[in-house]
């Protein structure tokens, strides 16, 4: 886990490793929470976008499954990839729940999703004693998502498109502001005495 101070407020920005994301998602309490946290950590959705996603918004495209975000920040439309496993979970959940396909999957407030992130992070802290978990917020899932995609050599412009970012400087400073531990480890291997 990487952390960095915010420029103008208390607290820390957090970037999780892939393994930490996996552990975090596995600690979710139930299917609805796994979907909500997965939409943040695996699709880069903002908390306000998470609570708007309906089963009808998860679509199959020639490039693979996507989540349609109808009114992202600034009321901008975008489509972002969704892992097949999360798309399948959403489809199965939609099949067993008693609601229409245009009813949000996470029938909760943004504050509830924020509490889910905090409680899941508390469980990770209890399991690991890593104080970084105490700083994790919903937006850190989005930050981690963008960073991990770029580190897997996804073109930054495409990551910006999927995430709804239009300004490179903002994207670079606030989302890619720290190199992940995996990136540092790869670079350190290049130096024999490190």
C-alpha cells in the first residue's frame, strides 16, 4: 500500500496493490457489498456512480462487458470495462432479486457505500495491522484502479476515457501521483545493491 498526504486537507491518498484489492473485495459482507466495492475497485466508478448502476447498465460489447455510466461527474456519459466475474455476479444477483432491470443494484445511499468501504477497511486493518487501511476511502478504490491499469500498460488516454477524466494534469497529479509498490519493486530489481 502506498500513501501520500493530500495537498489541501488532512488525511492520506491511498493506492492498494492488486493483492490488497483482492483481499479487500473478499472481505465484503455479502453480494450487494461485493458488487458495490467491485464497481469502485474494478471499474473505477465514483461512489455516486456506484449507487446508480442498474443491471441494464451492464452490457456486452464487441470489446467485452462494459458498465454504462449515464451521468458521471459533469453529467458525462462513459462506458468502462467490467471484469467478467463481476459482470456474472451482477447478472446472477439481478436474476434472484425481486426488482426490475432498471432499479439500481446497490439500493443504498452514497453514505452507506462509504461506510461499507470503511468497515471493510477496518476488517483488513484487524487482519493485517497495516494502519494504511485506516485512511482508505471510496475514492482510493478509483485511484487504485486507474494506477493499476496504467501499470499493466493500458494506454493512459484510454484509462482517462474509461474513467471520465478529460484533463491530463489532474489525472496525473491526483490519480497517478505515486508509483505503486509493484512498480518500485520492478525498478529496484534493476539495481544490484538494492
